[in-house]
C-alpha cells in the first residue's frame, strides 16, 4: 500500500461522492478523497463501501476499506 498523493489528477479519479456511506454531512462539508486527505469529521453510518472499486485502490495498491473512517492511506 502506498500513500496517495493529493493531486488534481488523483482527485478526478475519486469515487467517494458515489459511495453509499457518503452522507449529507460529508456533502455539506465538501469532504471526500479520504484515502489522500484523511478521515471524515462527520459521524459515519456504514452503508457500504466502494473503496475496493476505486481506480486509486489499484493505482496505489490500497487494501483497506472505509478510508472515511480510518483516515489516509500510509
């Protein structure tokens, strides 16, 4: 697993906004790109996770789920 650089190119690949756990609080705070930027400040209701399907997961060999809860990949 590698650290995900916080770049505009990587941000364009981010699919956090389509995740079933990405809620209104996260939308209101414009939170996302959790694997690079860190965990959400919102209370998390786990309603499913798309991290494994994200292009960044294969690009950076990410093997965890719910980066919105655990924070940035290291």
